[in-house]
């Protein structure tokens, strides 16, 4: 009897989000230059603490539309100025592809925006699954002071990541701490 597919089991720890089977891709503060609104705070923090901001997995699934790429993303708690730790964020290179995020641990937001400027920020808490519509850039933001934000994601294998437009322009909105609470505010550095 022939096998129709090769099944793969991978461990993802529910507490840490990490896998022992595979090396993660790690992003430190020094990898995030230009992404936080308060650049003075960024440079000050970087001088003394080039900390791990987030890590995620690329499981090496083939880049075809018949495959599903998946893995976990872990954003560690912290802030740069008033702005919470976050991922760089990206559009998909194939813009009309979607993604699902399932939150395993922590508290945060997924910031989304499309090229027309429509913005949506959705809260992530354990047990919530979020469907990111096609054409929306997305970024995970951890608003907890103590816990990592851990999500499991899945997207079409051919989607690809387009960091470029977000790295140069940023998102229209950022999430910053105001009076001890997370608030969605205009990005002072965003420009058309
Ligand atoms: Fe994505």
C-alpha cells in the first residue's frame, strides 16, 4: 500500500512555545532598528540590553499553494519607550493569501492593515483563533508585562513574506502603554 503523504509530528511546548526538534529564527533588539516609534529610547536600550524580542519557526514546508506552512511565534514581554515588544510584521508576497493564528499563551494583539489603509487590531488571548484576511499585513504585539505571547500560525506555503514595505513605512497604528493600559494610537512616524 502506498503512502499518500509523509506525516510529521513536531513538539511545541505549550508553556514556552519552543520546539526541541528544530532551531528557531531569533530576532533581537538590534534586528529591529527603525521599527519602534521612539528611536531615542531604542538606541538607549540597545546600548545596554540587546535582548531577544521574538522568535518563530520556519518548518521548511515546500513553498507551493498545496502546502501549509506552520509553526509557533513567541514574543517576549518588554517595551521600547512606551511601545510594546512586537514582531516586524509583514505583508504576504502573494498579497491575497490568508493566515490563521491560534493563541496558546499570554495577552496581546494582532495589528493588521491593508494597502488601502484599513486598520484592524484584534486581541489575542489563550483559546482565541484569529483569521487574518487576504491583503492584510500583520504583526503580533505582546502587551503583558510578564508572559510571552505564544501563537500557532498556519498559512499557504506559497504566500511568502514581504517585510520591505513595512520596514520602510511601519504600520499606521502602534500599541503603547498609556496610564498603565495598552492603547492603540497613531504611529507618529508613519508616512505615505
Ligand atoms: Fe503572515
